[in-house]
């Protein structure tokens, strides 16, 4: 009897102590990492360390010139011996160009200048928001941000290959598998239109658009139709599309990383610049759609529209721009994906009545596949049903936390992230202009966790979204998602070891 009692006790003890410890030893790596992450959610340094290493999938919202750091622009400007306005920090390609712009005594940059280092520090300050600290600074919604682009632009144009190389290299270092970059827009304006279609055509067509864009919808469609049909027959416009596609090919190929493991897959969005004449915007959108559909194209995967949304012309013609997207999407013979900067506004930046419908128009008129920023959602009319529709239609919002704070002064609960998140709208974390904002994709995840306390599994879901909702082909997406899972597996196994090492520091 005693024997039996002892035996049963032994079995009981086995159940209590041994079997759970067997289970404990086979806890999946992801659970161990989840637990560790839950304990560091409020620790900025430990989050930086963690996210620096974590695979981050894709960065789907980033602008080439704004993503390059000012140090690179300074180096290129010195190499090219550009001219500088010492007062403003603006670069000019030639002395004449500077003088024409009213700069009294421009200075030519040169590697042998004695004060080069001081100059460099001053320009880094002007060309980026280098003093901006995302966690504790409230910058006034700012012209500083958009002004910075104008200052260093003269150093960018001739060096797209070098700029792109920097982005690809940073992605490889940061464990980012995919980039969808807004690299350059089609170069078309009054000169080209008049050369292709006869002098005065630009002014005449632009006037018609200006008038009809603010009038009846049918009149606008009629105007767009007339212009579109003329462009469709133009050999010059067709050649512009081909040249644009080939230029992007050559820049991409020449900027590829050599001998760097884990080079990212890189695809591109083409775009129009919105704060311009309606005809110019339409021409850029037309060429953008055509480039995406061109049989020789393999790199352009979507169309966007950029530049400050609160600009005079951007606001005046916003609805017309969305109609242009809708018109071209209908005309397209192949599906063309759209990501649209929409609702990058907030109270105080424009008149309250102008906050009512930008996201709505991007969804229903332009038929956007993704929305960039979407920060003014709570000010839109019928915003609850609109948010619900974004969820039902699986239209993701590209969240750019540092950018929204620097440009719009939005952070913490002032930012709509928690609303979108709770509603189940798909979300993607991106950088927008990492160079000007002096941030990185890793830091965006740190910021997200500090502010909104997401769990490791919720973060993983956002990372997967950045591939699932990319504009890469289904085949590429499948390859990237598989690669991402392999990277997560490696990452978690690495971090189980790291966590074990850190445990030794406890005692
Ligand atoms: Zn942007």
C-alpha cells in the first residue's frame, strides 16, 4: 500500500514539476521574445536595440530626396563645387544662377576651404530638422520642413544613383526587405506641351481645366477626354513614357548594392506634383499611368501625388486631382495601383471647412488603394462610416509618426493612430522623409511602441502588412512574405540567445 502511495506520489510530483518544465523548455522562441518585449515597452534604449535588429518588411512611403541625409548632400555639393548663399543655406548650380536669384555674394564650396567644418555643421542644421527630438519636442507645424528641400535640391538632381544607393544600403543594414520609393516624377510642363502640340496649347488647355475643375463634373470629364484623346495619338508623349521608364531602369540598376548581403527588393512609385497648374498635374498623372502600364516597365508599380497638401493650388484643385485619378484609372487597360497623400492636414493648418473630404475623395473619386498619412480623418464628414469603410475595403493607411509630428504637430492621442488601430483599418509604418527628419524605420517602431504600447505580435502584424499591402506583384509578394518569415525565425532565435545572455546580468 505504502509502495502504491509512494508510486502515486512520485507520478503526481512528476506531473507537477517535471512535465511543465518539459513544456517550458519547448516554449516557442516567439513566446520568449514576446515576454521579453512586454517588459521593455517603456524603455527607449532597449526598444532601439530590439528594433534595430528586427526584420521590418517594407518601407512603402518614402521620398528619395527627403530620405537622404544632409551629410550626403554636403559631400556632393563640395565635390560639385556648387555655389552657396551663406545667409539662407541655399545651393545654386552656378554663380550666375545665384546672382540671378538676388544673392549678392555667393560662395563657391571647395574642399580646401578653411571653415568647411563649421559651414558643414550649419548647413546640416538648415537642411534637416537635426534638433528635432520626436519624443519631447513640439515643433510648430512647419515651413522649416518643406523649405529644407529647396535649399539642397541643387545637389540632388545629378546624383540620383548615389542617393538611391544610400537608401538601399540603409535598408540592408536595418533589416528592411523591401522599398517602394517615390524617386522622380515625369518632367513635363508648358515647354513640352507647346512643342508637341503647337504654341499656346498649354495655356488654352490649362484654362479649360481651371474653369471646369471648379464647375460641373461632366464638363471636367469632357475637358479631360479631349486632352486625353489628343495625347493618346502623340508619338512625343509615347516617347516621353519610354524615356522615363528607361531612365528609372538605369538609375535602379546602377544604384544596386555590390557584395552586400540582404540587399532589399526595390520598386518605385511615379507621381505628380500637386501644387501646380491643373494641366501640368494631369500631364504628370497621364505619363505616370502610362509608365506603369508600359510593356517594357518592370519597376514602376503605382502612382502617387505629392508636395504640401495645404498649398494654395493643391487645396483649390484637390477634388479635380482626385477626378483625374478616377478618370485615368477608368481608362487604364491594365490595373494601376494608387497610393495617395490624402488628409495630411489638421485643424489650424487650413480653414475648418476645408478639412471635410480629402480622404473621402481619395477613396471614392480617385479609387485609392492606399492612403498616405490620413491624419485629418476625425475632421472629415461622416468620419466613423468612412473609417469603417476603410476597414471593410482593406484600404491601408501609411503611418508616418515623426513626419506628422514635425509637419503637423500631431503626436500621442492627437494623432489618429489609436482610432484606426482600434477600428481594424490595416496600417503600415513608414518613414516619409527619413533624411530631413533624421530618423529611420527602426526608430518609427520605437516611437510607435512608446506611444501606443503595442505587443510584439501586433508589431509583427504591422510588419507583415508592409509586404501584404505593397504594390509588388503577387509572385514577388509571396517570395517576400516567405523571406520575412525566415528572417523573423532567425531574429527570434537570435533574441532567445540574447535574452539568455542578459539574464546572466541579473545576478
Ligand atoms: Zn510623403
